[in-house]
C-alpha cells in the first residue's frame, strides 16, 4: 500500500516511523504465534506418543490374553478328544462283551419256539385221544 506523501517532512517521518513500528509489532506477534504453534505441536507430539505407547501396551495385553485363551482351548480340545476316545473304547468293549450273548439270544428264542410247538402238538394229541 503506497504511503501518502505529506508536504510537512515531520509528518512524513512520523508516518514512516509508524509504518516501521507496525512492521516490528507484526514480526513480534508472528514470532509469538510461531512459538505457540511450536509448543502446541510439541505437546501434541508428546500426547500422541503417550497414546501410541498406551495403545501398544493394551495391544500386547490383548495378544497375551488371546495366546493364553488359545492354549487353554487347545488343552480342553485335547482332553475332550481323550474322553471321546476312552468312551468309544469302552463302548466297543461292551459291544464285544455283549456280542456272544446277543448271538445266544436268537438261538434261545428258537429253542423256546420249538418247545412251544412241541407242547402244542402234545396237547393237541392228548385232546384228540
């Protein structure tokens, strides 16, 4: 912005002095703004680093908890598998032990049926006499 020229040299000098003073004030205020911006950026960086550290710590805790949970799950699965294998083995033993008696049951039923038929025949023969 052009500075207005006055006929009075004292006024011109005063305007120039005011212009220089305004520039100094502007530079000083700009410096203070830059200092405040730097301080704020520094504080934000510290807060961000702290938050990232806490996030990292929390993430490590979660990962540790997940690892423990997975280990417990694997142990429980192994126990369940062993219990299942044991139950199947016991069921197979029972089935093998019951197999001869199961085979004997149809034979016993046949013998009982033959006896019943023979008894009917003998009764029929007795009634026919």
